[in-house]
C-alpha cells in the first residue's frame, strides 16, 4: 500500500538469525575462562532476545531451540553476576556498601 511508505514490506524482511549451540558454548567458555566481556555481551544480547521474544517487531530476531534456550538462561542466571564482579574487582556483597564508587569507576563504563 502506497500510504504506508513501504513499511509493511520492510517488516517482512526483518533479519532473523539462528543461534547455534557451538557459538553459545564458545561464548560461555570465553566468558568464564578468559573473562571476555565481548562474549558476555553476545550472551546478554541473546538472553535479551530470548526473554523478549515477540515483543520487538522492529528488532532483529534470534531463533533458539528449546535446549539451547534453557542452557542460555541457566548460564546467564548462574554466572553473569560473578563475571561482572570479577571484571569490576568487586567481591560478593561489596557493591551495596561501595555502590557509588563502583558505578562511577572507569571499569563500570567499560563493563
């Protein structure tokens, strides 16, 4: 329809990516073993896409099978807090007392 400015056709061409278990396992290994923030970023993008499935019509879609979805959820919920704490050099329970110091640090902006 000419009145919609071609938007209807644009939505039909939305990018859909399949996330495979090999990539997720590599990111998990890199996040835990090498403290790779890029791997954590990839995992969190997938986590967000998985938890907001169907909400963002304009965003790119990621496809997960149910086993991979469960692995991703388990990893993020179990490990991301400790990965962030390690990257920020903050121990368990330390953020509450030093929140302002942690949130204003240069490392916080990087993480």
